[in-house]
């Protein structure tokens, strides 16, 4: 039982994050539907028609919709459909953590040394995740039920329960695959890459299948199997065989993963390559960047920086690929037109300025939070002690960290701006390059603000700082998104840190607010330097 | 050397964590070129002292200087003079050993690749491998390379041989001896008494946050402490033995009496005068026994 409790404890952060996102989406979307869909049958029919057009543009992200003129259909498509990818990501992180991450940290070795059998250990991890997932899925579907009731169009609990059974099957299947992938590699990073990569391929098969492609092999994708369930819509039901297939797949992969874990050596992959006889090296690395301040920090982060520099421009290009159709469709929908006008999104440029740049600053703040997490890890894992025992001042350590953060942010922002400009030209959207450059450059103020806050907090409470910054980012994003949607007073939206960034691409540049953003970063940096100078290291 | 500042000097150096944890009122002076062993049981305050000297911890009271520079105020200048092995292994994940060395050498500046290569060869360390693939001993070797690579005038080493096999422990002792021959001062925290005997000129023993004794090995061994064993033909004169100054831990078994005698032997001989003694042994305790007596608190302080 102790082992099971430990397994529950190890999975709590991911479960809380997934649960919060799931519950927020499941409550917010029914309320949004009540606001936007209209009340008369004619308004509903028009809304459903326009949303169907929109949905065809969004099959990359969401399943095909059914019955969009109803609250149940909207929940299935917009609320629960959006959670497929998010929950799958959570499952990959949890599966790779259980299968490899805790082994990297030495926890597995410790537990096995206490006389716990490998089979019992892995069974406890799987059972704990199954229990956690059941709770998260139940709460999410319950939140959807509450949301639909608040929207005065309640969805039957039995239908929500059936949807939950299908969703649970999908998440468990993804977890089992990630757990199996973790047996084939030696690091958690490798497990995430392999498991996440495999699931991405399976997801893309489901995406292709949404437009009637991949007919001969779409059944291999758990996402496609899940997409075939429509228990919420009128006349729809749970697809028994396909849902059973999800659970059977989960069972097979967990069984194989467990057997692999029992068979393999700790710290080694299931299939080990024979060691190669290589010439030992006794010289330091020739990489010149490692010896140059700031560039050394960036050099150490080169793989993750490369990933950020690839993913954000790819997202920008993807966003532009559907911007024209999306804006046209939404403007043609009376209720959405009201929303767009209220949010100042009446044309392509303002849509890109608000929606894309709103997303960009959120992603950049996540980049800054990830760096803050790295600073906390430097401290906890003893690297800071090694650095601080060299002839470098503590002030330099903080300044170098922040400089590397801004330099990395600048590389990402520049690549994203280029992708945006090229994408706009390709989709024949007239976008002011100068404004894009300005908006992109000013986005660095958000990176600086989050970096400064991170530097200020990480010396005192490393883990708490990361969690608080994450909460600030998520709350700020939703405040900005939901305030115009629900007609909240302007000061509510202004509570968001992102409100200080404003909309420099399609609106006026609010220099005082941007100055405040830079001021937050500067004050945070000064506090960060003072904290670093005052604190003990390596206690 | 007489005009040169000491390599390390502390004055009432204190780090108080509360609940009697930390180091209290440490006064110690270590001359240039000395190899100083710092001993004590776990939790005695050895690592805290070392981190205070390195400027990683801020003292609650008192000061520490290295070559006349304040450990806290002149921390950067101090660290130019110091090579450091921490007591706990850092984690460098997937970095290669060569990358770690290059990065730290870059922070320090002016490090010779030839010295790094020579150290790695002597310690039989392949820098091409990833840190996470290193054994415990190889991680320790990497830390030794980082400490010795810039040929510092002072080495501060917190249990530097942990995880090293006997062969590479010998290499480490050679490195320390060579460094000493070049005038380097070494401050070495250790649990390994043979290590202290091998390389240290002077030893300080710390217990429960306080320095209990400092001296050369010869002084410590030469402290007038003897283990005494006397076998009497008749009943031992316990009353007279009990009044002998410095005779402690008396243990009587039939006609055999054992104990520890601190100080002069003459009062003991006077006490047993007139008794028929069958056998008498007096021997110096081993270095280990001396350390254990200080560790366990049975030895006098000062």
C-alpha cells in the first residue's frame, strides 16, 4: 500500500495540471456555447452550419463534429475533443516518468533494494495512474455536466459517463504505449521522444482519417478508435468494439512493458547494443561556445532551443494556414461576429495580432518558466555549487542566466516572425512586416518580465516559484481570452500580465504598459541579484 | 614565507543553523604549503566549514580569510586561488565529461588543455563519455580534474577519495604530494585515517560543531596517553589505583586491571609499589583509537 501511495504521489503534479485544464475547458465551453449559439432553431441551425465549415479547417486539432446545434454536440467537439491531445500529452509524460524518469533519479533502484519485486513496483505505478486518470476524467465530465446545466441545456449523466469510458480508454492506451516506449531507451528524454513521436504518428493517422483517408490502416490509431464514439449526440452511442480495442491495447502494452521491465537491467534499454570499443578522450571539448559567457549557457540548451525554434515557427505557419478561412467563417456567423467585434478582431491583421501574438506571448512565457525551472534544478542538483566555486561573481551568474534567456527568446522570436511573414505572403494575407517585427521584438518584454520574476523567486523557493509562474501565465491567458467573451469589465482583463503587452501588431503601442512590463523584469532581476548574493548555496 | 599571510585563517567563524547544528567559533590557522586534515564524525560541521571558506555559505558570525582575502567579501578573488571538490556529487545528466571540463575551464579561464589531459590520463578517466554513464568513482575523478586543472595554490577537498578504488586513491595521494612539493596548501576533509596518515602534516578534529584539537600527527600520537594492563598475583589495590591522577576507564577482571593513563607514569608505579605484579603492559593507543576517543567525546578538549 505504501508503494501505491508513493506512486499516487509521484503522479500528482501532472494529474493536477491535466485536471485543472480538463475541468476549465469542460465548464467554459458549455458557457461559451450558451452565449454564442443563439436561441431560436434558425440561429442554432446557422451556427451549426458555420461551425461545421470551421470544424473542417480544424481537423488537425479537433475531431469531426456531430450535432453542433446542440449543447451535447458542442461539448463533444469543442470541450472533450480538445482534451484528446492534452490528455495524450499528459499520458506520455506520466508513462515516460514512470518507465524511465524515476529510474534516472534513482528512485526505482531504491525501492527494489527494499525488497519490492519489479512486477509489484510496475503494477503499482500502472494501478496508480489508472486510478488518477479515472478521477481526472470523472471530474472533467462532471464539470461538463455542470457547465451544460449552467448553460440551461443539461446533458444526461449517462451519456457523459459513456464519453468518460471512451476517454479513459484512450488515455490508458496512450500511457501504456509511452510506458512500453520507455523500456526501449535509457533516458526520460528519449522515452518522451520515442513515445511522443509514436503517438504523434498515430494521431496524424487519425487526422488523415477524419477526411476519409488512411482507410486501410486507420484502425491502428487509438485516436481514430476514440473518435468513433459519439455517446453525447442525439442518436449517437458508444462504439463498443472500438472502445474495447482501446482497453485491450492498453492491457497488451502494459503487460509487454511490465514484462520488459522485469527482464531488462536497470538503467539499460530492453535491447542493448554491444558496447563499442572507442578511443578514450582526455581533452576538453573543442566547442568554442562552451568557453564564452552567455553562449555557453545557450550551447548547453542547444537541443531544447532548437526544438523551440522549430516548433513556434511551425505553429505560426500552421496558424496562418487556416486564418483566412477561420476569420471569414466567423465573420459570417452573427453570434461570432459580435464576439469578434467585441474583441477587436474584425480583420486578418487584427486576428493575427490578437490571437497569434496572444498565443506567442503565452508560449514565450512558458519558455521563460522552463528556463526558471532549469535554474531551480541547477541549484538542487549541485551544478550551481560547481559554478559558484569558480571565480565568477553571483551577480554575473544571474545576469548571464537572464542574458541567455533573452538571447534564446530573441532567436525563437526572430524565427517565428520570419515564418509568420512568409506564411502571410503564401496565404495572401496583407501583413505589415514592420509591425510584425515590432510586435515580435516587444514580445521579449514578456520573456524579460517572467525571467525577472523567476530570478527573484528561484533563490528563495525554487519549486514554488515555477508553480506560481505557471499559474500566473495560465490565469493571465484565460483572463485575456474570457474577459471579452463573457463581457467582463476591462479591469478583469487588465489583471493579466499579458495585458501589459497589449496589441502592438494591429493596435496602438502602449508604451507606458510595455514600460511597466520591462520594469517588472528589471525589478525582478535586481531582486534576483540581491537574493543570489544573500543566499547560501549548496546547504 | 614568514611575511606571507596564512593560506587559511578563521576567527570565531560560526554558522548557526539552530538546534546546535552548524559550526561554532572556529579559530584555525593553516600556513602556506601545509597539508591539513580535517576530521570528524558525520554532521560534525566539516562540510559547513568548507562551504564557509568557499564563500558558498554566509557566516552567522566571525570571519574567514584565504591568503589574506576575506572569504565572503573577496569571494571571486579567493576562488581564483582555490581548487574545490564538493562533498556531494553534482548532476550533469547527459553532458560529456569533456564538455563539463571545457565549460568550467571557460568560467575559470587560463586553464591548460595539457594539464587537463595529463590529469585525466593519470586518473584513467575517459572524458568522451556522458556524465550519467560515469560510475561513482569516475564522477569523483572528474571533480578531481576540475579541482587540480588550474594548478591552484590552495586545494579545498571535501572527502575527495569517496568512490575511488585503491589504485586511484594512490594516484590522488601522489597528486597531493606533488602539489605540496610545489608549495600548494591542501585542506582535506576525510574519514579515512590512512589517508590522513599518508598526506597530512597537521590534523584538526571537529565534533558537534566545535574544534576539539589541532596538532601534528606526531603530537597527537605523542600525547601522553597509554593503554595500561596489569596482572597482579593477589587482589588489585583498587583504592590506590583509583586515586592515580589521569587513570581512567578502569576495568577489573579477577586479578587483571586495564585502563587508560593520561600523563605521567610515576604515580601509577607508586600506587602498585609493594604489590606482586605478574605482568604489566603499557602501549600507545593507535591513531584510530585516538580519533575514536575524540569522536566519542571521551577525550579532553583543547
